[in-house]
């Protein structure tokens, strides 16, 4: 029997929402825990592909003759 005059707090609402979410996932056949999967893929891009990507996105091509130096103060 429910008590008259009792208020549901934030904790109770959060627990009800959590239960509703888990029941929805169970009914839909979804996994109950969501796990993050990190797949870091590192690869080299060939020079031809790099040129095509720069052309497609209209990026400036890097200069071919770069000279290392330092600033000269007058």
C-alpha cells in the first residue's frame, strides 16, 4: 500500500530511469552495458594520395625547399 504524502526525490527518479533504460534494452535484445572500443589506426599516406587530398580540400601544398634559419635582429 502506498503512503500518502511521500515525495519521490531525485535519487528515486534516477533509479527509476535507470531501471526503465535497462528494461528497454533487455526487451529490445540490446546489451545492458555500453562499452567503448578504441581502435587507433595509424598508417602512412602515400605522396600521391596526400597530393589528391590536398587538391580535393584545396589545402596549400607545403613548400618543397625549406631552409632552416634563425631570425636576425637589426
